[in-house]
């Protein structure tokens, strides 16, 4: 190995706008924080980002990490497209099929090759063709199970891009064993090519707000004194409408008014959610905040009486881990990876059963002993998950893929059974 090869250089894909793809943004922030603290190796980490659109990431880069900016001309094209097609802006970062050709992933423009990358980490569903060894995150195959939530163009895009980028990759990374099995089956991948790397709670890298700051935030956001929280972008599969219908049943059949606070980017489906709240006559008990900062989000968790996650599909739920870490009781759907993730630390319900959702909410609302039991279990369940461990696990994969020597710790991380 030559001296020029001794420092492994990894490029991580951070080409997105803040606030429109919460899960991937949290992954990148957590990885940037964890990786920047790794000072026991010669690796270098470059975060590929559009020039002028990386302010959200920059505070989290230090030590051996820095940004690799794409020239402004590349972002200018994207901005012009979004200006001409304003209704598509909210999809950028989540569903790039709106702004990308459907013929398949483009070939690399040479940026990462000129940067002498040894490994390319595609952290979200899009990517490009390159001879640089890569890790690919498909995150989930929701379109296979819930095709009704996608247009024919989106379905074609996902089928073509996911398979192409997964086949190209040296490793496909997922966040749960449920997703690993799903990806292996539907993308026809050998088990040894798909690795589970559980992610730490997205809020784990942020300082906990003081009581004074929390009180000021609650006043600024006009939070109710007590409420349940659902932090999720307003995609149809997140099932906000099912949650609203359960709350309406509680109000008009049981006489129990449970305020709801919803945070997360409001995309093109949000007007339907808001309209349904009005039809159900519960708008006065619902607070929609849209995208909030991580510090505000931590306040939302810590002031909530409970977190309820009625989603119809999750590869692994960041909000569930966040609830556990913040010390708030939770209930969630019984679909995909959620029961495995929740263990015995959350109430479980069928997302299509309004009575089941309502019953779980009522128990969390009225039973303090139950809430405390779930809080204790949740904290214990999330305790092993840290961004340091996630970063070290990815570093072990980077070294293996980049053909660098592995330490004893690397071998242990690569062979340990998945936590989730």
C-alpha cells in the first residue's frame, strides 16, 4: 500500500435541501457528528453538497470531515426547474423522479473521481453510476407494498433506479432486519450484500434545551398544555387521516378531547389532511407546525404526554427512537419493522383500526403508571444506540469495501448480530 493510498477517502451524498427529507437529513447529521469525532484512524470524509445549500450540514463537520461542494451551476438548473414547477419543490430530496429522467441513474460527472474517492456512500435513494465502490441506501421499498401512493412515473423510477444502484453497490445498507429481508427478496440480492446498520435516535446529537428555553419554545409555538405528538412529513402512508379519525371518535363518542401536535414538512398531501380535520370538526384541537428545528423538536417530545405513530409503512422509525430517548410514552402501528423496533416498550395497534388507535391513545392519555412503565422500557431499549457506534460500523464497512486493513473492533462490528 502506497502512502497516497493509506488515507481512505470516503464521499457521502448530502445533496439535499434542509427540511424536505427529514429522515435522510437526520442520518447525515448524525453521521457527520459521529464521523467527525473519529480520531483514531487516517480516514478522510467528504460530504457532497450543492454549493450554497449546505448551511444545515456545515456546523456538524469538523476534524477529518469537510464538504465537497458541487459548483453553483448545478444548483442553478435545479432552482430554475423548481421556480418553473413550484408544486414539485416539496418533492426534491424525497422523490427525485419528478426532476430526473426515467431512463436510469446518470453517469458520474467526475466530481468524486477527481476528489480521489475510495468509497462513495449514497445515503438516499438517488445516486449515479460510478466505478468507485459504493454503499447504497434504498431505505425502504414502500412502492412494492403500497403502490397506490405512487404515480406510474414514480413506480417506474423506483424500480429502475433502486435495482440499478443496488446492483452497482458493493454493499446495500438498511436500518432493520425486516427491511433487509424485504430488500433481498424484491431486489434479488444475496444476503451477504445487505447489511443492517441500526441508526441512533436522530435527536441524539443535539443538546437538550433548558427548562427556560423549553418554556419559551412552547410559548412561541403556541403548544397546548397537554397533547399527543406525531412528528412526520405529510405523506399519505404516514396515516395522519387515520389518526384524526380516531381522535374524532374519542371526542364525539367518548367525550374525550385529546389535542394533537403535528410536526414535519407539509408536502402536497397536507391540504387533504387539513381538510379532513375540518370535516371531522376537530381542527380546534389540532396544531400543525410544519418543519421545525431539531431543538424545537426536542421540546415537542419532552412536553408531550405521548407520541403516536400510526404509519402504514416504516423501514425503521426515527420518531419512535426519539420518543424513547426523550422519555415519552409511545404507541405505534403493527406493520413492517415497527413491532420489532418497539419490542415491549410501546403500545401496538392496527393502523387501519380506528378503534384500536383510539384505545391506545386513551390508555396513554389516562394511565400514568402505564406511561411510566413504557418510558422506562423505552429508555432501556434505545440505550445501546449511539451515533458513535453507527459511525464506527460504517467506517468498518468503508475500510472493508476500500480494501484497507480491519481492526479487531472492525471485525467485531461487522460480525455482531443486528440490534434491530
